[in-house]
């Protein structure tokens, strides 16, 4: 899957980019027709949990989206990919029903 990662007002290190790529590649096991993904990493100015991850997943006929905020980008990515996994299952069930 092609993944485009944008980091707002900072430079993401290669270790973080590899982690996100690995997590999104795991979503291919649930639905292999995923077109691409767009990831936006953002640091907010409020409190301890100030790292936001937004993931848009393009699948045929639809676009799935998840946004989570946590204390680290890795934890926020975990929560996003889990939310997207549930959305993929729903999308897959809906498309198979038709």
C-alpha cells in the first residue's frame, strides 16, 4: 500500500515512519483492495497528550478516516489503526452484502 506521511511543523524520524508503514501494512491482511493512505502527524500545544495522528484510508468507493490524540505518536497510531480495522470490517461486510 502506498502511504503518504506529512508531519506538521516538525520532521518525523525514519523510525517513526517505518513504524507507521508497518502498522498500515498489517491492515492489508483484513482488506487487500486498499488503494492508498494519507497520514498527518501533528503536535498540539495542550497538555501531556499532545500528539495527534490522522489517517485517511482510500478504499474502492469510500474513504475511511481515523483521528486519535495520545502522549506519543506510536500510541496514537495504534489507536488509529485499530479504529480503521473496525471500519474496514464494516465496509467489507457492507460491500459483500450488496
